[in-house]
C-alpha cells in the first residue's frame, strides 16, 4: 500500500480525489492502492527544556545556559493530535512506500519529516512537489515523484532554524525575564522578533530626537508650471534672498527643452512580501490577513503556492501561459489583445536562475466566485500576471530649463506616448493625472512669472507601516527602493516571507508594538526591553540577516547545519555570561504587556510583590517609597513631585491595587468610594499629571437592534456586520461592496467616543 501524508485535511481530500482514494475513514482516505492521511500543523515539536533535564523546568539563572547535546522531538500533548498520530503510525507500519505530500517548502518538509522520524518509519519515502492544487498539477506531480533524499538539505535547514530559535528563545527569554523582569513580567526575546523590534525602536527614537533644520527654496510659476532653482535649496537665507531679488525684476525665459524617449516595464509578479506590501498600502490589510487570504486562494486552486520569495517564473511555465490566459474568462477584455499573438518572453519574467523550489504567485486559470477581500487580492495577482505580457509603456521624459536674468530654473515631466501594460490597471477614476504632461515650451520664449522664496524645514523619517516594515525585514533594515537590488538582498533578509507576518503579529500579541492608524510604533515596554538589551548581536538586523543567509546555504548544501548550531550555542553561552554579569536591574514592568500565554503558572520566577520595587510612572527614574500616609517617588523634592495617598475619595486603596495601577494602567472596579455623599463603584487611573482620578463603573445600556437601524446605508437590503478590520454589508456576496474600516471610523470620529449612533452617522457620510 502507498501511504500519502498531506499537511491539511483539505489538501488530503483533493489528493485523494485525484488518486481515486474515495473511501473515507477516521483520519484518512483509502482506495485504488492508496491511503491518504494528513497532519494539521505541527503534530510534533521540539522537546521542552525539562524533557532533557528535569531541573530545567525551574526558571533559575543558575540553570542557564540550557544547551542540549542532541535535539529531539515529541508528539504534541493535544488529545486530537495524539489520536491522529496513532492513525498515521498504523498506516506507516503497513506501507510499502510513504509519499510526503507536505507543503512544498521548508516548513512543510520539516513538519512531515518530524512525523516520519517520530513514527520510526524506516521504509522508502518519495516526495510530491507541486506549485498548485489543480487536478492537472497533482497528476503531473505524481507522475514525477522525487526521492525524499533530494530534499534532505531543505530539512536540515528547517531543523537548524528550529534549533536556533529554541536555543536563543528559551535561554534569552528566561535570562532577561529573571534578570530584568518586573512584576509578573515575562520578557520574550527571539532570534528574529528582537531585531525587528529594535528597528522599530530605533526609528521611533530617531523621529523623537529629530531636530528640524531650516532651509529655503527659490521657485517660480511660469505658464502654470512650477520651476525650481536648478542648484537646489539654500542653507542660508541671505544667499537665496539675493537671487530672489534679482529674479523678481526680470521676465522668465526658456533656455532649452529636452525630450528623451524611454520604456517603462510592467510591475514585477508578486512574491509573498510584495503582495503583503501592496495589500497593506492599497487595502489596509495586515501582513497576516493577506497571508491567510492568499493561502485560502491557493487551497481553492485559483492561485499558485504563495509562500515564495521570488518574482520570477521558470522557463517551463512559458508554454502554459496561453492556456492560463485563455481560461481567465472573467478578464477576457484584457486577455483578448493577447489572443493569437506570440506571448512576450523576457528575462524580467522568465529566469531559471532566480527560481529555486517555487516561482512567483500567479493565477492557475481556474476561476470561482470569491468573497470580497479574496477577490481584491486575486484581482491584483491576475492583473500583474496579464500585464507582464503586454507591450512596454512608452514615455517621453521632458526636462525644461528656464532663467530669469542669469538665475537658472528647471522642471521635469513625463508624457505617456503609448500606454502599453498600463491599460491593465486602468479604472474609471485612474489616469487623470497619470501622465504629468507639461505644456509645450519653445526655446527663447519669454513672459511674466510669479517667483516665491519660501522657508521650509527638514522632516524626520516616517514611522514604519506594516508595508515599510516588511520591506525593511526583507533587506535587513537597509533602505532599498530599487527592485533589482532588493532581489539581490533577499538572501540576507530577516525571517522568511512565510514567517514575517507571524513575527509582526507576535510583537503585537506581546504588547511590544501597537498600531497608530497605519503606523506601527513600539510601546513603552518594547522600548524598555531594547534599551535594556546591551548585547548588540541580539538586536542586529544585519547579523540576523547573515544567519538567514547561512540557513539558505544549508538548504543549498554549501554550509553545515552542525556549524550553524555550534555557532548559536557559543553565542548563547556568551550572552548568558554577559547578562548575568550586569550589575543593573532594569525592572521592566508590564505597563503595556501581559505575561506570555505559554508560561506555566508554576514557573519559579522571582516576583516583585512589593510596591517599593516599582519604577515611578511619572519621571521613570526614581522608585516608589512608602511614607506615613502616601506613596511617593524617591526623587521627591529633587526632580519629581509624584505622590499618591493611601486613601482616595473616602476609600483606602490597597498596595496590591496600586501595583496593578502601575502595571495595567488602572485598578479593578472597587466599591466604597464616597462622592457627594453617595457610594460609588469604579476604577482608579492616572490623569495626564499622574494624579489619581476616579472612573465610575459604566452601566451597559442595551442598544436597540432592529433590522431597520442596522441596515446597510448603501444597498438598504443587507445588515451591517463586523469583521476583523472593518464593517461591511451582509450582502457582500451578492454584489454590495460597502466597507468602512476601523481606521476610517477612528479618523472621522476625531477623538469623540465611538457610540453606535456616531458610527452609523460615519457610515452614512462614507
């Protein structure tokens, strides 16, 4: 019997259908000489520290570093997983051959190899390697099965990555938690998440510390076209004023016009990061949302494998292109101009040297009705694919030089001569300002103009968005705008395309970063953690990029997995020594954070249970002292005036509740406050001056919810439903495209409390 093992039940079902294994059993399909079973995520995982040595269960500095000699796996404790693993093992015991049908990538290889090893399977293993889940692709894949040994290096790279993350994550998290963690605070540190956080903190500080510098610009308006002084800005006002006074007294004269014909190439096909960047910029989707959407599109067979880091196609895809285009019937107005013509083939699209295991994300040619968000992502993937086979866009780049007296000015513009691929992306509202056409200027013409001499200021860099953060991770923090150069730097990026979204989400979950509209900025806890980490290697995007390069070299067979693991162990050993030797304790609190969910309640962490271990929330320098009737800052009467009384609004506040106020931002709701001789229940917070304020408990009022009040303001048929990032209409599947994002609502609310009435008022305005 041939046993196939897929990564998901849905994929197993597709494979079983193609193979004719149509009899469903508990945990697998059978028929036609095949059994098709499946995992669901990580059935097996690396062992916990205490699985190697029981005393490693205790969080104790004396137990660090934890450096197992050999790393082993175990089956996850979940009862459903344990049951599925037994089914898989029983099938393996009867197998003549096992066919690994896991996702065709490093993570998919690792997941299935761990299951094979854990089941102690010693027989023959073959590998199914496909880029889409269409029937044609699956059949072609089974006709070209590879030996599992062809992918050994891919497995070694995945195993090395997992071990590197275990070594640094387990040791560094315990190390910094025990050395610098405050009240119930777990300080999570990781090989990729920490340098990513460091990039955000560095950018935040760069903006906070930025001091704008004045400069002056000399410009003039001639025939409704703005010309700028040819030599650029002035750093001294006197220099510019002299020329500005001269310019005012003379007419403007055109000195020369230069036109240069050029070609603009279609945008590259998508890799995963490029798609996430586009969708974050255009649709406001988070990186994680985009990944989930495109993964679903892959499982629905309409696009190819998405977790890729290349924008190129191999040459063997070229003969399939006409068929794919022909099957995209919903886009026939765009594909018809390509009918009957030889499909364009360029190195900018087809390049075997730029493709390893997978190619760029493209449509498969299969079509189906999709949900609104899925259709948005699918649509841009299809349009990019069609566009690369259109003619180049022909443009004329124009430079015009003019002068007033001897002071020269310049302006540039672009005129689109032939749209070429641009028609693929045109919408009814696009194209109005696309060309940037300049008026026709003739050499020697003169006329009046309107000069201006303006003072401006240098601007700080922008805060990261998810889109720009993804690009920064791709290039290890280096600013790269050129597509070709970015392609060369991908091997040294932070993380992999498939994990970057999860890294960002992890930082959100751990309250190290937060969203400010589209911006991603660090929290107080995130900044404190990076400030506390003195070891630059932990924070270095460049070093993490080098590690990623080494992991790719392991995959290629040009670097040793043993060398990588040895290097990581040496780093961890040195890190533990350095941090244990530090004399200062940062005492980072959980002001904007929660203890990591995975930590056991019984972990033996030294906990700060007294308020005197807290840092002053106002000056951030002193510590809290206990007086006769109040708590205050140790810097009181020096540089800080922070003080809070034991008793507030007629009620004594316990030390435990004050600790919670410092850590969480408020006490819990407490009874017994006296306000205007009435007993009030509420919670205590700090106001802007770090004085106590009482926030009475909110009484929930049951909102009316008639269908009329909840109806969609656009189609009047559906009801408003709440999604992850936006409100939308329940009739979206039948054509209503009403959508209003949470960011839009917050922006239009302008600080007003978000009542139901206000939200629906914004809907009607939107």
